[in-house]
């Protein structure tokens, strides 16, 4: 009975095989072979950890790409194992810059494939920016105003104010306010330079909240120094010069010129000094004369403190209403006009602006320097890749950098501490690249 059952089963199998198409019979062994264990993501991870050549790993992935179906966890495991972006892109099916290079013919030039794959949006036609025929902006000259010397009129000033005041400091304060209001120059502090550098040193000590401290080495250098001597303060007639009295407490009086009424006169001899050569570029007298007359020039009892005048505020309206105040302000206006009239004689120092590429956003390149560093619209910069640094073997201070030019940047927008430019070059700009200003021809 059992023998008959086996014969029936064998006959059924033979009938099924005879009914199966030939193509299906031929594919049967291959299907069985494909089900055999092959390349897996786990094996790829083992190859990465074993530091096998990247080309070998990529070849294995491409040969078994249909059977490799990585999950997100698989990709994370590959990354943690140290797999390169090329391997992860290949196994996940993402576009990779390495794939076209691998399929290129062996005889193709090595540089041809990367050049074709570079993004083109960083290259701008610099001639289209309109800077070639644009006159460069006139840079505001930087002026340091010194305190005026008043040694020759000290006694007259003491008689006018009823006390010993620092007349030179007070008139300097008036001039700086006048120049700042006009906005034609950049003014730098020199009288308080020790306080400025002290604040910078304090910021670098680590005791100031990070991000709020003053940065060291950002003090702006002056183009010229404006210096002056107060030669007349009261009257311009030495025989009738104001003197005597000293003023009564709480009163206006103190200085009388006989029984005559006279105009108040203030005169300052000013000069512009080149900071590099110490040459006096221009000198002139600035004279102020009151429109009113009085037999009493004294202003004792007016105001107290401020204005840099040691106990008396020369910027107060009370002082301006006196005839000596009127003459003082007129002389300050004359000094401001002298500086403005001679602005063209102040030499423009060649500033070697240098910064770094801060970031790149599409076709816009941001530099770490701006108008505070005298960068102007249409300035041109050479962009350089830093190859290496030359350091002092003892202090490890960076003495120089070895660079490779990669392109040119033209500034299209300037802000206080950053400038934005359009770039054209042989390689994409990157953060950290050096930017050196190209001198104007």
C-alpha cells in the first residue's frame, strides 16, 4: 500500500514539472542562489570599522545595491562607525559627488570631473557691478583734537571767570561738539587714551561678561592732529587789557576797563599736524569778536561744573549770553571752518585693510571688517586660501601666513563691522579665507 502511495506522489511531481514552462525551470536554480546570504549593512559597517579602502567598500555596495535596503538606524550606525559621506550617499541612494567620478573613463583628466561638479553660483561677473566707472567715495579724515594751550592768557581767564579754570580744555570741548554735530570728520579721543586702553585691558582680564567687553587693538589711528594756542582772551589791546578786580562774590562784576565799553575778543592760533611726518600742513588764526560792548567782561557766578572748564560750564547758555562767551563761540566756529576748508589738504593714508571671510551665503561673501575699518563700497579685495602659518618657535606667535590666491571680491554693501561683496575666482570662497584690500591705482 505504501509503495503505491509513493508512486502516486512521484507521478504528481513529474506531471507538475512537465507542465512548468522552460524559462521558469531555468530560473529556479538562480532564485535559490539569490536567497543565499549576501552583503548586508552590518557587513558594510564591519568593513568600515576594519578601515578597508573606501573604493573597495563602494564597489561592494554597488554590486549588492538591490539587496541593501538601509533604514535610518542603519545610516546612523554607519555614521557612528566612521563611514564617509560618499559611502553613506552610495548606500542610501542619495546624489554623491563621488559617483560620477567613479563612472568616468580612466583616461579622462583627473581635474575634469571635479570642475564640472562645482556650483557656479559663487562666480559673479564683476564688470557688471558698475564699480569700474564709479569714483571712489571720499573717506572721512580722522582728526585728533588736542587741548588748547592758554598759558599766555591764564591771568585774563582767571579774572574773567573769577577763578583759575582750564580754558584750553573747555574750548576743546566746545570744538569737539561743533565738529561732531557737523559730521564731516571722524574724531578720535587722545586726552583719555589711558582710560580707553585701560578698559580694553580690563575686558581682556576675563572679569567682564563675555560678548560685552571692549576688543583689544581696535583703536583708530588719526590722519592729523589739530592743535592750538589761545593768544587773546578779553581784549586785543594790551594797554587796555582786561585785568584787576577779580569779581565780587555772587555778582557779575570783577573786571572793568576804565569807564569805556569795549568788545570782547578771543583769538586762537591753530595748526594741522601730519601724524606721520609731524609736518605742519596749515596754520591760521581764528578770531572771535562780540557784537556788543561792555565795561564788564566778568562772568563769575555763572554756572558750575562741566564743559571741561574746571568749575565753570562754558557750554551753558549763561556763558553764551555774555560778550566773552559770544566771542569764544565765534572763535570756535572759526576753528571749525578752518578745518573744513583744509580737509582736502589732509593726506589720505594708505590703509592696508585685512580681514577674513566670515561666511558665504549663496553668491554673497561676508567679510569680518566694515566701515569701522575704512572699508568702502566698490573696494576690491584679493581672497587667499591660508595654506600654513609661520609661528615664532618660542612664543608661538603667528608671524606670517603662507597663502594661495583664489579670487577677487568687490564690495557691494558696507556696515559698521561687516561688509558684503561679490566674488569671482578659480575656487569657491570659504569661511576663514584671508581678504586683503587691493590698493587703488
